[in-house]
C-alpha cells in the first residue's frame, strides 16, 4: 500500500523508478518485465521518448492503422489513425470508400484565428482606460517584435488586441484579448509567450501613467496569461453529397428514401437530445482524435474546443448536419480544429513525422480538412449502422479478436471462431460457449 510521500522520484534513474513502481504490483517481477518489454530498442529514439514527459518508465503502445481511399477536395489520402477501438478504422475506411465513389469529401477552411487572454483585476475607470488603450496596444506589439518576427515572416503574427470589460460578471475583472494567426504551427508556446509579455507591458504602462491614473488605478493584479482552446474562429466545414438513390444497395432491407429519412432523424435527435448529442459527437472525435494522435497533435485541446463549440448556441448539439433538397442528400460537419504540422511532437516523434509524410506533408490548413473528413466518415459510419442493422453487429464483430484473446484462444480456435461468427451474433457469452464446445 502507498503510505509515504516519495521524495526525489524524478532524480532516480529510469531503472530505479521502474523498480520502485513495480513493487506496487501484485507480482513485482512480472510487472517490471512487462514495463521493460515496451522499451524502445533504438537508444536515440528511447532517449527522445523518455524526454517527452516526466518520470517516464515505459511506453504505452496503441495500434497505428491506416484508413485508405479518402478523397478530399480531389486529392487521395491514406489516413493514419492511432486508436485502440478496432471498429473506428474499419468504419472510416468503409465510409471513405463509399464517398470516394460519390465525389469524395468537399472541405473548406472558414477561418484560422486563435485567441489568448491576459486575465487581470483592476480598480479604475474603464472608459478612461479604453480611451488610451491604443497606445498600450502599440507598445504590446512593439514589445513582442522579437517573438513574432519569424511568425510574421511566414505570414502570421498578432492580428488584434482589445481591452475587454467583464466587471458585470466578476468584480474588477478585465481581459486583454488577443487574436493570432500561427500558420502551420499549433502556436501554443508562441501565443503564451506573447501574452506573458503583454502582461508585463500592462503593469509597466499603468505605472507610467501617473499623471493620468490615480495611484489606485496605476496597479493591477495579473491573474494569468494563457491561450484559449476554445477556437470558434478556427473553423473547417467538410461535407459529402449524393443523390438519394445512390443509397440503393446500402442496406438490402431498407429503401433509399427510408434510409435517408431515418438518417436525418438521427441527426435531428442529436440536436434536441443532449444524451444522444454527446455520443453522436464522441463518434466524430473517434476520427479526429485518431488522426491527431497519429500526427502528434493535441487531441485533448481539440475535444475541449469542439465540445464547447457544440454548446455555443446555449444547448449542446450535434456537430454534423444533414440537408435534403429534393432528391439530393448532403451530410456535413462544421467544427473548430486548431492543429499544427511544425513544432511540438509533429517532427520529434518519428511516427508523427512519418504520418505527415504519408499524408503528403500537408500544411496546417490541409490537415484540418483531413481531420474533419475522418470525423465525418466515422460519424456517417456510426449513424448508418444505428439506423440500419444496429451498432452491435459490426462493432462486436470487430471486437471478436479482442474477446478471443481475453479467453487466451489458440490460433486454430481463432480461425474457427472467425468463420463461425460470420453468420452468428458476436457477444462475450456466445464466444465463451463456442470455445467451450
């Protein structure tokens, strides 16, 4: 049992850390063996992985798969996906193939603006401060010229800086709100570096204006300076389109008209039921997250921003939409995706770097279209299954090998099981009974 505070853990060697942690397992020797079995053999890569995070004692492996046949804006892609849920890559692949035969995904970047804030408390006259704010804004831009130089050379940089009054919501609370264009980098470190300089300039500016502000107004309390993962101005819209009759052979037990009606109803339900909307949007992020992981991007930030965006109307809703116009069916998604193709893990992680090569070394805007297409493909696959045969038939069949492995089935048993369950329902109980027989 873990009873005492461990001091100096980060100073231990990797082996020492592993040995200490293994003692908390039921079988320390076996635990150490498992942890070491995932160590990277290449010394250079091993050192790099160890330095990605603090107190690294092993590497947690996830399947790295490929979803082929994505046709996006006329260009074909093999899309790398890192995810442990087997049905996700299969659903993305199947959907991509269907839509590649029906014109492919059409994707448009709406905007690529990112935002950050200096949050501070100040007791003073807002109107008076706002009057001379343009001077402070210019000083902030000049103060960060060295930081923004390279970004400006690539066509990005600081877009705007404003003073925001939030005293009606929280006493004495103000923001310096800044918008940025970070081109092909996600830009978190760049934005945060600028914001911290803005905070220092704000304090200096107020103190220097002793002839304009009262002694009380010359002081402010900086609470924090940080970018926001809510990116409602970094938006991509991706859609697919076909004739209703193109669904003729999608399900032998359902007419195209009925399929389309049920499909639209499922998306409509996700706009009125928060319970359904949550699972509906989770399915979208199955695709987006998998590509984000494969390319070294921050899937947690994407999820956070996406779910808030889904709530931006005041109620949590579907991120995807269906439009029916006569016999024309259009299915699309509008979602915030703030990603990078340079900096961070995108070049340091060998598989992230390789993923970008497989995708043709896209710029950030192109990667936005790829991620959104993966999200839409998975959403289409999930909703299609739900309104036809049900999610469990295909989903559980993809989990058959996992279930067999949990029962430690032999290779011969696995082959027989795969053949048997082509025509029988997959469940844990049914697999157990099959193996027992």
